[in-house]
């Protein structure tokens, strides 16, 4: 079998997605996701202009060799754009391999170790009561784990709390970046009382977690982690920027709260020191930004060795193919922890069909061969790309802060 064509499709059924279709001379094709929120066209260009020509004529069965060729063989390696492009190719090749074998990808990865992947969704609000109401609703839907974020009083646009403006978490704004406000001292004051409220009203049964989104410095993150200890968090996510791996030691020295990290990592070497030094409890790389399943399964194996569990990134700004890859891997590995999930809007589900589904607190995949997703290309073509940016963050004094 040979690769005959690589099609890159940029579509915006609600938000922008970059989809990769790899076609073969035997009529089999596979779909991958190469979406990088706010930088979609850079990845599409890398794929179309630089990567696709290298794939034509190759055997799609040789996933590892293709991965090595695109990562090591091209000299310029790593970074969000190239690793997202590589993930798009990688997922499409795993999809083809599964279809060719007539097996779901989890079966190619070693077969099921569990019946479903424990899932979490997001709850947020302008007040503690709004967050609580959202959690109660989600618990009725069957969720056993939930992320809780609350607006920081005195600021506008707190990360993860845009429900009032009708926007999904991390959603993009057209034309120019929306500027959010951020002050660490105000944030540090509001988060512990949020969890005190949630535990006193909801009890201990529901597992709760919180995303700092890499906005604190090491001492602030340690202070927050300590303050949150009484509330039995499932994990505290992304306390520091990925550049400051050595600072995770400080957090560990001050608290036993479980720590999760990784959505901004691009290779296994980014994740390595945190895993081998056991500075985190959950590795949560984005399979769509670290080169796909081929790299993620290696990271999972390294993590298994060091007693670290997985919690792959699962936001709405990666397409259902990556969510499918998440769950196929979750089903197969022994050290799965939890899976972040998204309910995609109808328009997205009409364009990208199939993918994992939610059932009583767990994500599941069907036994369809490959990743189990497909694309309605005619419909996708009707949703043209829209220029869009992630928000930016500024402090009260006007200076830029990490978003
Ligand atoms: O594009 C950025 C989003 O994917 C990110 O903000 C979402 O932090 C996130 C999460 O944990 O889902
Ligand atoms: Mg996050």
C-alpha cells in the first residue's frame, strides 16, 4: 500500500479545526487532527508545503519510521507547530492501520485494560453558588470528577469562567485578542474559599480539580497548593510554566496535593524530568501537540515506570480525532488516571462524525476499525476558516502576563 495524497482541510464549524486526510492507492484513507488554537494556518502550511510532499509514495503501515523521518530526519524538530503537524499525520496513519486490520486502535495498542475512561468536564461561574449549581447538574449527568473555576472578583475575564459571555473555555475571539485581567493576589484569595464552599455544600463524594493555567510563580503555587490541601483535590493542574520544571520541587516540598502538568509539552523530553523525579502525579500532554499516539504511548510507558498516571488534555480546541486517540490510549494503558472531555456542538459533530462518547461518567469508543471518526468534506467546506486569537492577559498595571 502507498500514500497517494495528503489533504489538509481547515474548517470552522463553531471554531477552527485543521484536519489531515491521508489517502492510499488501495482506497483506504485515514483522518488526523492538526489543530493548534490560534495558529491553525501555520500548521496547515507546514503540512501542505513541507510535510505532505515527503509522504507521497510511502507505505502508510510504517508509522514509527515515518514518525522518525519527520521528527529526526528533517533536522528542525519540536515546537508546537511541527509537533501538531506530526500528530495530524500520525493519527491519520494509525486510523489507516486500524481500518486495514479491521480493528479499533485500542486493540492495536495491546487491547483493553478497562471498560471505560473515567472522565471530567468543566464547571465554572461568576459566584461560588453558580459553580456549585453547575457541579450538581454535571453530577446528575453521571460525572464523578469535575474541574471547578470561579471568576476573580475585581477583575474581568478570569480563565475558565467565560460562561456569562456564552463562550467556551479557551475559545478564540475574532480579529484581535480579547484582553483579560489578572492579579495573582486576588486569585489566591478566592480559590481556597471556593473549595471550602464546594466541600461544605457538596460533601466529599465528588472528585474536584482546579486548573491554575501556569499563571503563578513557584512560591504562590506552593501557597495555593497548601491552602487547598484540606479540600482533597483530585489534582491541581499546571501550577507553573513548562520552562520552570525545577521549581516543581518547591511545590512538592510544601504539599502532598496531587499535581498534574503537561498540556504545553511537545516531546517526551519535556515531560521526562517531572516524571523521573516524581514531581507530578498526572502527566497531561496533548496528544495533538506532542506528535500523536506514537509519542504519547512512549510517554505513558515512561510514566508507568515512575508511578505517574495519565490525564491527556481534552479541550474543545482539538478535534474529535484527538479525543478519539485519547480514549483509545486510555483503554489500552495500565496507568490511565482520568480523561478531560468535551461535548462538541452539533455543527462540529455534523462535520466530524463518530469519536468517543460519554456514558455514566466514562468516555468510551466503539469497536469501529481505526480511530472511529470520519469527516463530511462537503459540509466542512461550507464552514470557512475565521481569523481568531486566544485571549491575552494583562495585570492591573497594564503589563503582559502568561495566559
Ligand atoms: O488552547 C488553549 C486551551 O486548550 C487550554 O486553555 C485548555 O487549559 C486547558 C484545559 O485544561 O483544558
Ligand atoms: Mg489546562
